[in-house]
C-alpha cells in the first residue's frame, strides 16, 4: 500500500523523539506498523528492542496481527502490549508477582462495598456510588496526587480518605494489585532501583505509543524514564480526539510534548481516508472552535459523497421511529449490512428510548456500552413502591422506601414488622396529632392512586404528594443539581404515556428489563445488528452510516459541562462521533423534551453557519 508524504516522514524518522498528529482515518495504525518494520529492516534495530504500547488489548492484538502480516507471517519478538501488561511484566520480574495477584473488578467492588457498609455511608444507589468512588481512587493514583489534597465529588473529604485508606490497607494485606497499582509500583520501582530501570532502558531502546492523547500523568512519567537516555520515543495521537479526561487522560501532555522534548520532530497526518469530503469539512468547522489544540487542516481522500443530513423532530420518539424506518429501508432496499449502521449517543442513558422502539419493530441491535435501566433507578423504585402499596402491598421494604419521601418524620422503628399495617402505626401515634394527620394524608393519597393510570398517578405523586419538592431538598442537601433528578422523573412520565394500566406497563417493564439483560451479555463484535454506542465507546471505530440523535443543547454539549475546558472536550466528543461516518452522516434533534422546549445543539450550528 502506498503511503503519503506525511506518513512517509513519520515511518522513516530516524532517531530521537517524534510527535505524530494523526487525524481521524489518517492511517495511524499503518504508520506504527510500517515504522516498526522500517526500524527492523532499514535501521537494523533488533526486534526485541522495540516496544509498542496501546491502551486496549484489542488494539494491541490488532497491531500485532497487522505487523505479522506485514512481515510475511513471521512472528518477530517485538513487544506489543497495553500499559498495564507492560508494567505488570516489569513488576513480575522484580517482585515475582503472578496473575493471581491482580485484583479483579468484582473483587474491587466487593472490597469497596464492605468498607462503605462498615462506615455506614449514606447513599441511594450503591452501584453508582461505588463506581464513582472507584473512579476517584483511580484518578488519585493516576494523577500522582497526595490523598490529603483530593476532594471527592461523591462524599465528604473525611469519608473518601477513610474509604481510600481502608481499600489500600486491604489490598496490602491480600498482596493484591489493582490496575492503577501496576503503574504506581512500577514508578516507585524505577525511582528506588536505578539498576532495574537501566536494564529495561537497555531492553526497550525504541518505544512507540498509540493514542497518545489518552495518556495520564503516571503513565507518561514511567515512559519518559524508560526512554532515557536516547529518548527514542515515537508518539502518535490526536489532541482533537482526546475524550477520556474523566478517566484521567491528560490532553495537555500531548500539547506540551514539544516543550518536554524541544528537539522533537513532528509529522501531521492530515488526509482522512475514511470519510467523505462533506463529513471531513463539516467536522473541521466544528473542531476549529476549540482554542487549546494544534492547528491542522484535514482533507478528504474521497471528496465525493452525501451532504450531512440535519433534521428536526417534535419529540424524541418521533426521531427514533423515523430512524428505524430509514435503517430498515437501507438494509432491505440498499443492502447495507446491519453492522455497518451505528447510532451514537452522548450518554448511554439516552439509548433506552431507541432500544424500546427497536424491540417493537424487531430490528436487531448490539450495544457496545451497557444501557442503564431507568426502571431500576432508585427514583423509579420509589414511584413503583407507592403504587405497590396503593394496590395492596403491605411489604415493609415498600413502606421504608416511601414513608419519608417526602419527609413525614415517621421513625423507621414504627415499621418493625415484615408486613406493615398503618392502623397499628396510628395506634403508636395516637397522642401525636400532627403525625396522625400525615399518616391519614398518606392513606388518602394511596386511595387516590389506586384508581389512576400510570401518567396521572406519577403526576399526582410528584405534585400532590410532594415528591418533586422532596427531590429538590434531597439534591440541595447532597450538593447536586435537582434538575438531574427531576429529569429522571420526566423521562419516566414520558414512558408512562404509552400505557393505560399499571398491569400493562409492569409487563412491558419486565419484558424490557429481561431483554436488556440478554442484550448486555451479547456484545460480540460479530453479532448481527445495528450498533448502539456512546461517543466514548465509538472512538476508533467506523461505519458506513452514522446517526447522531438527540443533538440538543443540554445534551450536546452536556449541561454538566460548566467550564470552557469541559465544553472543549464536549466538542471533541461530537467531532469524534461525526468522523466515525464513512459515507452517510445524519444528525437529528428535537423541538421539545419531556414537554419542555428544546434547542438544537450549538455544535450543529457551528458547521451549518458556514454551509455553502
């Protein structure tokens, strides 16, 4: 395969550090594998002295396969691996670690669950809380941050420090490593044992790194140590595709590479071999609004192709029905394979509306990311608990969920039996008239709910019972935005519209939840079906046809993007989503969401304003 001039410059780079800026579809994998071949065949480098680092096992495997084919099927001892695999190998030689020493994800969450239960941390959704805490622990380690300087977004500083310390102590007692410890311990090892560092410097004289924009602080520091003294460090990445800051990625490391290595050579791979001219041009008009980036101009190898379709719909469901009909037509009339059609969302929560419609129309689909089930959200469980009791349930678990939501100041001790009888509770409270009034009001509310269809029932719980006010107070006490919680209720109400009875809805929920579980287990890349992905999950992939639905302000960019840095990352995510499309890109937005007026994403406006 022929290479262009920029690719050739990168491949034939001789010695010292080099930064390769590789835009979408510009052939970065080709450059890395060809450069590895060039080092061996032209520069006379021993294959065992070359290290190629990627971020995923799949990427490492693909890179290895392509390199082996390039070398005529010969399996040369070039090292291809993830950061974690490479660093664990180093630790294995130093400390005699085995695979059994690596902490599994299930074990990690088990330890964290045990700790938070011991210290009695208040939380509404255990799964989300543990996932967020695990992410914060990872960031503390990846950023090499002193624990005393870190402030958690999920709990108080003291509670986080107690959880972190307890977790670390448990791992030491078990002689186990989590994935972040592989980095931390490697860094410490190299700092404390220069002789061991020297041995690995001699082993890996040439280091090539893929997706360099996703590197974190400690990964970079270790790699810098390993690359000395010659600094034969060849890094390939794209600052415009840096979208993993939430995982600890530091795009500023790529942006500052030439400052760390003033003599570094640079190549810009600026020809997109994947997408049509329209996609490349419009995507560039979006990303150029970011200030903190390398200025570059991408061109399309294929100039011809369809213009991007931007279409407005009244409600979210309208866009999904239209989308499904178009997809079915593409597949049946134009013979577009299911797996070459992707729908890319900003968040996995957004997928639920489309997933339900796909089930109705019996269109096969594959979810790359797990889709949170809104019916398992604690707010939905509260609503369902109200209705269970209204329909006759006397289960203590149902009463405990709702008795103080909103706050009626009823002690849990009054609900000490497995089954609850409110008349007995009233007997306890016979001398407390104001509490009796609240119980009687609850009885009246439950009586009213028993005869209501889903939509008016939820409306009643929200406004007449006072559940909306409870959520606002709850959000204020937790320092979070009440609108996020209310939006969950909005979505739940929106879904309830389709059902006349609770029995009908509960049956649909059961079927949906079961199908979601099955689909979540069926994530084989070879499975038949259109692809449902988030913008994060779409990175590195490509499809003939790409849909980006819900391109609305507040979702793209997400309303949580408060700072300019946040907004620039949101724009990079949109850029990544756009450039997954090879032939056809369709962007849909809605005029309203959950009964409220909604606007088109400003990012869409950024490329439409310049339309010829």
